[in-house]
C-alpha cells in the first residue's frame, strides 16, 4: 500500500487482486471503476487492479478502482503520485489521472508497450519508467516523447532508472547504460560487461 497526504486528506493506493467485476463477494465495494482501452468491460480480463480510498479525519469519503491489461503492476513507493490536485497511477501499460478528492477520470494514457513501472514528476510534466520505453507525458497526458533501448529497462538489481538533476539514467537488461536529456535525446551510452 502507498499513502499520500494531500491537504487534509489521506489517499491510500493499494493492490486489490481478488476483486472480480460484477461479483457480490468482493472485499471492497467501489463507487467507480476505470478501465484501460483494451476492450469492453464485459469481455475484460484485467491483469492488475489497484484500489484508491480517500480519507478525511479517518473517515472514507471516496473510492475507485483502476483496472488494466498488459504487464502486471503492483503498488510501491513510485507507482503513483499526487500533483496539483490529481492522483496519477501506473496500472499495467497505462497511466490513469484522477482528480482529488472527486476521483473523476481526467485522462488515461497508454505510456508503454508492456508495463509502466513508475511515474515521477519532472518540471511541469511526468516521466514514466516503462519496461520498453521511457516516456515523458505533459500535464494533460499527452506523450511528448518516448525513448527505447536495445532491450527492456529492467535489471537484476534495483537501479534500472534514476532521475537526476540534469538527465535521466537508465540501464537495460544487458547492462547497457543510457544517459538521456529531458528532451528524450541520447547523451551517451555505455556497455558494462559482468566481471
């Protein structure tokens, strides 16, 4: 679970893997469900399901569930963020943007071919660390640029992606390291072979 504090609100974002659409046996009941663009809800088989609950003074005032297909995601410290009255959540290959506290869907953008691992703030925009691409989104969810490497941006350790003050550093599965500027252009690449 990830918790955000926004004004007098606490926003909880969490995995809800056992939720089944149209079932009466779910542990949580949501006022709103938001789906990605993979198909109609009646044929929908989501890979990941992430719940949101908003509390004021320990009382739940709103909730929703985002569901998507593609590479599976889980909630961790950089899987969502709150910025300027909106909550952004990685769910499979899609970023969902919800208003706070209304939890109305403002936009959703497929930001990676496979999986969106994390989202971070950069100036007025957002950088998404995806499995296949690094993506810069503007505040309206429009893709400004995408950057791909020779392989997936996943490593056996936890340092595949770092946002620095003047560049983005990413490493692919074969240990090729990329330095990217904030316009999505390559500054340098280097390959380190294992010892």
